[in-house]
């Protein structure tokens, strides 16, 4: 699944266009490298998002095309 779509489906970012803009701006890394919106995401990948001074690191647990809002958080695990 594409990175921008994964971020939207997992609800880490609210809209896919915002996810794509963040990736194009270099604010998203996958496994330590800056990622483009079209980057394929698979279970086990580490995604780091930079929102100003705040950084969020998550590990991808599952990749699903659609998921209910209540189950979206089960797609990733936050790394502290």
C-alpha cells in the first residue's frame, strides 16, 4: 500500500493530500530514509512523522485497504 494512503487509512494523518504534502516536504521517513508518497509500506516498517517540534514513530503492524475508525489504531504500534 502507498505511504500516503496508509497514513490516511490508519488515521495518523486526516487526509491523503496532507499526507502526500508532508512526504513531499521531507517530513516523513520510512526505515530512516526520506519517503515519497508512493513508497510501498509493509508490516515491520518504521515510520517517523515530524509535526513541527513533535515527532511520532510508529511500527506498521498490518496493512489493510479499509478499516473501521475504532480499529484503525490496531494497524500500528507507537514507539517511544
